[in-house]
């Protein structure tokens, strides 16, 4: 993958920008905004009005709509069928950058950690995620990223997984291209004086008299900050707090063989993504309304055109109440999350999302992997931590980045077994575990590839014998997965 890097003769213009912003920072500090806050806001102001900022005595708050000015998605060959949609990173859902970062007593690496959510924020208002995806693969190595180092997540939220080096041509060498969520700046490939950085630590950072501690971007792993020199709070595998993306449709499956060839902003709220599949040119044209709803037209080549509208107020479920585009009159459909086999029943949910649940990629889903993901999903929705999910919690605009996240939104009545209007943790864990047990044919407490991946859709699990992990004498501890 080639990630674009722009540089060249804008030094005079950049210096003028920097000088004007410094004067503005001094003026703002005289009117009550801290000098530190104003100085940190300076590179973000280069992208106004699409990016806005404010500060208090602890944080710089950065607001954006999650859409960069550059094209997106072009060049991706491992595509999950997500497309960039406007996000509401505003108000209480704004990004928070500590104004006075504190060195951590025990700095944290990001390798195989912090695989959910952002680890940094680019100065154009776009979040930067761990170079590894949530399966632990380096996204840049497997065709998941576009020419600018980004792609879309399950909530149709655009973000980077590599350093946005193209921003160097806007901010220049003297300003950061991003800030890590611990508050320390991330400079480009060189020092403010244009020299190569020397003596970098394991996190791509070092200290200088002029700039204090700061990270540097790189063109190879880890691309940005390789860890957190400063203090951060980790919750559910990500830095906390950070904004939530706002999904309006279900997450989808990879479209094997597709290559994205074009992306066009038709207007401020309408876009067209073009791709090739099996030598055929296809496209997705879509737009967003002021209420957040989104209209899609899937141009599927010889298979025809499918149109769909997703209402934001229903947490990603289209107005017709199903979780996938309905069949068109000619029998074609748009992208699906859980496609129906031709002339057959739908695949079980766990088969569709098995690869995401297999955390260590050994083709076996252990009880620990499954139950751990279930508990993380429940905790992510349980905002008030009372052990129960209210309707506001599971049907609101928030997103839980989990393969089980959509299941909560789409099947609340099934999960609320006592019909008291709330989903308890016990109810949730019992129902999702039932799906696990149904496919655990040999009752060993693990799902082998033959059980969750290779089993044809519609084949029932055997019903005779005791439940997994038990004998006729009562509950026993089942065998654990060998590492």
C-alpha cells in the first residue's frame, strides 16, 4: 500500500500561517482561553470551519463531522462494504485532548492492545486507530487502507490506521499532524528545523528542548505513536473517554475480490463510491438527510439496482424493520450483513461473525473468547453500570464496537426474556450462550472450525445428551482451549 505524502515549496505560506495562529493564540489567552489550549488548537484551526475547538482548564475539545477534505477509500482491496458517513463529534461527543499531559509511571505499548477505538486525533479532525485492526492484523499490510491511510469502520465512520502524512503539506514541519490521546503531539517525518529525528524510543517519541516530549510519524509500523508515554485510562480495550460513532445501518461482510477505484463528493451530503468486482464496474451512491437518515442506491452491474433508506432514529434498522435490504423485484439485493444462502435458510449469527470472535485467529472459538466478548459488549451498552440495559441504552445513537453489538439492537425482545422492559446481564449472557451451545456438537466447550465455519447453514445441532460442560451428574468444568 502506498500512502500519499506531500511536501514542497510552501514554507513561506506555512510560516505565515503559523505566525498568524500564534498571534491568535496570544489574543485568545488574553480573553480567558488558556495559552496552552490556544497553542494546541492552532493546527486544528487550519482546517476550520470543518474543525472547531474550545478548551477548559483540562482539555482541548475538538469537534468535526468525521469527513476529511481529501478523497477517501480509493485503492482498498479488502473492503467490508462500509462507506464514509457524517459523524457527530460535537458537544459532549467531542474529542478530548489533555492540555497538560502527565508522563505515565508505566508507559503502555499499543501492540496487541488498544485495538478498539482511536489512539490519536489528526489535526483535520479525523481519528487515528491502532495500526492493527481489531483482529490484530496490521491494516496497511492486508489491503484495508486507502491512499491516505484510512478506511471506514462498522459504523461507516472514516478513520486512519496509518500516519496522515499528507497533512504535512498543510501544517508544515513546525506543527503536529496529530495529537495522541495522552495529550502529546505527533510531528511528521522530521523535526521543526527540517532535520531527521534522532534517538526515538520504542513509541516513536523523544524529548527535545524546543518541543518537549513528542512523537514522530513514520512510514512503517507503528506509523504513529507506538504507545502512550503519557497517562491514559483504558476501558473495554480502548482509551477512555472518546466519542461514539453514530451508525445508521448494520455492519456488513467483506466483499471478496472488490477493489475501490473512485470516490466522489457529489455535494456536502451526497457521495458516490465506485468499485470493480470480477471485471465489472459497480457503484454505491448515497446521501444523508439533516436528521441523520441515509439513502442508498446499490448499482450492482448485471444484477441490477437496489435502493434502501436507513433511519437514524432506529439505531441502524431500515424503516421496514429488517436488518438487510429487501429483495428487489428481479430477486437482487443490496449488501447484506447476514446473506441468505440461495433457496435455503439464513446462516446462524455466530457463523457469520465467527472470525471476529476468534481473537487469536486459530480457527477455534473458545468459551473464554466468546464469554469475554459477550461481557465486553454488555458493559459497553450499560452506560450507568447498573447491570441492566434500558431501552435508551440499547436503542440510542451510540455504537459498541463488537461483533455482538448489532445483536443487542436488533433482538431486544428476544433478549428480554422476562419482558420487564430491560435486559439483565444474566438474560443477555444466557441467550448468546445458547447460540454457542447450539453449534458445540461435541460438547467440549469450544467451537472448532468444522462447527462454526464449515457447517452448512440450516444443519441443526444434536439435541440429545447433556448441555455442554455438564454430565448427567450435574455441572462440571469443561475442557479449556489449548494455547
